[in-house]
C-alpha cells in the first residue's frame, strides 16, 4: 500500500538525507506556523476552542 511505503520511507529518512533547501523551507514553515498560532491566541475562535477544551472531562479520547 502507498501509506505503508510512505511510512517506511519516512521512518528510514535521516536528517542528513534532506537537502539544505528542504531543511530551510521546513524551518520557515515552522516559524510561520508558530507565529500564526501566537498571533491568533487572543482571537475569538481560539478563546472558544480553549473554553471547549476546558469543559471536556479529563481522559483519553478517540
């Protein structure tokens, strides 16, 4: 299956196998994602999500 092949490839991948361009791009996307998350933390949808999460009982969810 494609998912199995992709999973095997990803599991065997080493940092050294990645190009400089790939690692630079991933770093950019990570910083951008963190910035967007921090920038939105006081927006109403984020506050609503936190209220909902606090209202849920503790325990594992599936």
